């Protein structure tokens, strides 16, 4: 506001612009960064894990429910369960969870935020926290100086006269009326934004996630202590907000190789009675793979004249000798 810059200090609009740019930067960083997606198991890895599970649990009789796929892991003298993800075919690391919206397992999963359009996890939680913190400060800043503007104008010429002077953006509304509307909007926005920031500040101080708080993992009936908490607010805040970030394990520029796609197609079961179409061959090339004729069941010999036109041999194909011809030579 030019009035506040002239009457009070030119740093007021500058600081508001800095807060706005910082909030937008952290918003974009949260939206477009990897939250800590865990890659899914390859077909060979998934088959190996299935073999391990079957060797551990044994064969389950038909009609009985198989035992849950869980591994116990000890962290700071606390037993933590590693659950198996049937979608990703892996045992999820501690504090990881599968997001139903992104359809991926995310390390240290906090929640899926629709406002940023991304999951909030281990690799982008600090940027999400800085975003809501800067947004809360910006909302409080605008709310405060809007009230200051209306108060200073009202002290000089009165509140009613302030509402009538200085036309604003719309011809029928004054600049002060728009300021009052901003005050009302900021007042109702403060409860949600500041409340969300306070809730996540509480979680950071305890080194806890939103997912764990909703499920009551460390405050439920079991009364299990949080094994990830250091028992100190400063240490918890330093670990969550200032700790080293693990590198992303996603290959964003990776290309699926043709051999992998062929292997996946070959692993798919075929319907009984279906055969794989023969590969076309050029002139002079020998046919690779298994022979079409089976040695146990000889195929009836049919001459070219008796065969239909579409079934006759083409010049590029080699004739397949019949089993009777082989016996005659011997």
C-alpha cells in the first residue's frame, strides 16, 4: 500500500512481497519434488519375495485365510512391524505407507495434500512446513497492516468518511471498503492456515507424522513410546527440518527396455489352445527355435497341389522333411 509506505515505512510492501515470493517458491518446491517414492519390485524380485514368504509360512490349506505378511524390526528397543504392500510387491520400510491417490509407497509418509497436488513425505516435508509457515506469516502480516491502514485513515477524517473517499478498483467501491473486505477474508483464513501450521509444529516437536497421529500409533491403547523421538524438542526439529535429505531413487529419464517388456509379456499366462504366431522370415534365412512337427505325432503329408493357395509354401520358406523320408534314407 502506497499510503503505508509513505506514512510509516517503505519496507512494509517490500517485506510483504518477499513473503509472497518465498511462499510461492516453497509451494512449487513441494509440488514438483519427489516426496520419497519407493520403487516397485521387479518381476524377479517379486518372485523371490513370494518364494521367501511361502518358505516361511508354508502351504496354506484351501479355504483358510493366509497369515498376514509382516516382518518384525527393532528400533530403539521397540518392535516395529514392516507390512507387505500387495501393489508394489515389497515390504515397506518403517514409517512408509502406500498412497491410494498417487498409487505409490512413500517413505515417511505424512499425508496427501490436494492443495499442493502431491504427497508429503520424507523428501519434501520441510518445504511443505516452510510453505504453510510463510503463508501464515503472510496472512497475519496482511491482516495486521490492513487494520493499521483503516485505523490511521479513521483517526484523521473518521471511519464513515474514510469509507466514502478514494475510489478503488471498482467505481462503486472505495479503497477502504476493499481493505475491510481483505480484513474479513484474512480473519476467516487465519483459523485454518494458522491452525494447520500449529498442528504441524506440534508434530515436528514430537518427530511424528500426520499418518501416525491419525492412526494413534504411539498414543493409542498399546501405550508404545515413539522410537523415533529423541526426547528433546530441539533435536526433533533439527532432524525433521535440517537433517540430510536422502537422494531420490526414481529414474525420471529412464526408458523401459524392450527386453523387459517382452519378458513381462512372456510371463503372462496364455489361454489353452492358443499358439504364438510364427515370426516372418526373409529369403535365405533359416527358421530358429523348435520345429513345428512333433517327432511323436507325424503330420500327414499334403502336396502343394492339394493345399489351398494361402497355405502353399512361399519361396522364402524352407521345406520341412517328413519323418517317412528320413526313414527311407536309412
